[in-house]
C-alpha cells in the first residue's frame, strides 16, 4: 500500500481546519457558557452563603433578643411582683390602721356608754340615797337632834382660827351689825346665851343677835353676820348632797 502524501497532507489540513472551526465556533462558546454558568453558580452560592450568614445573624439576633426579652420579662415580672407586694402591704397596713382606729373608736364609744350608764346609775343611787336620807332625817329630826347640831356649831365657831375671824371682821360694816340666827325649833335659853357669848367673843362684844324659827331647815342652825354665813342644818346638808349627786362624775381609770 502506497502512502499518498498529498492526501495525507490534505487530511491533516482538514483536521486542523476542523479543529480551528470547532474551537472557533463550538468550543469557545461552550467554554464561555460554562464560565458564565460557573460564575452564575458561584454568584448563587455566594448569595446563598450571604443569605445563610444573614439568616444565621438574624437567628442569633432573634435568639439574643428573645433572651433579652425573657430577661426583661422576668425583670418586669419581678418589679411588678415587688410593686404588688408593696401595694398589698400598704393596703393591709391601711386596713389594719383603719381596723385599729375603728376598734379604738368602738372601745371608746363602748367605754363612754359604760361610763354614762355607770354615771346615771350612780346619780340614781345618789338621788335615791339623798331622798332616803332626807326622808329618814326628816322623820328623826326634832329638838333633841337640833340641840346636838347647835352644840357642834358652837364648837366649830370656837375653833375658828384668828385669820378666819379677821377675814369675817373685814367684811362687816363699821356702823354696827346684828347676827341673824335661824333654827328649825326654838332655842333654849342656855343655848341662846352660849351662842351669844361665842359670837360676841369672835366678832365684837356689842354684837346683837336676832332669833327666829324656820321649819324649812328641818333641824339645825344658820347664822348670818353680814356676808358671813354658818350653815349647820339638815336642809342645807341635804341640798348640798342632792347637788353633789346631780353633778357627780365617775372617776376615769
């Protein structure tokens, strides 16, 4: 078999031309398309990676924000619990103070009511006692009781201190004065003499005495010299007892 060099050379040229044509019109566009596809894939991958990083950052930010929100929620809950506890304590303190005040006020009202009832009971007892004493003394009153009262009055006048006697003298007019002696029953002569002697020794020897009877006194004597009055009779004592009963107050603890 003979080698045809012309045919061989032409085949080589055809092959080279084919390679050039393929490289020019087929391989280069394919490479360009592959490069573009690769660039698009790389861009997509970069975008995906950037998106993934952003998503991871957003996730971490969300997790951090959720943790912060959880802490804020716990802090707010703790503050709210503290405020509610403080408000509850304040309201309980106010309620306790109000209850204590109402309890004290009720105790004061109850004590006042008790004191008022006790005072009225005491007034009633004193009034009944005064009435009973008045009835009893009225029944037992007589000349004998009056004589005993007059003796006591004489002893009281004899025991007057000098300062008291000078005070009585200072109230008397300078132009003379008379003593008024009032008794429930007529005085016996010895009692009149003793009474005149005592009054003259206390006041002045020239003191005159005027005697009269008044059954309102029940029993006893009333001596008036100017503004000075000596009360020693059952009527005045019973009046004083009745007034004391009307104005009696129960001692407070």
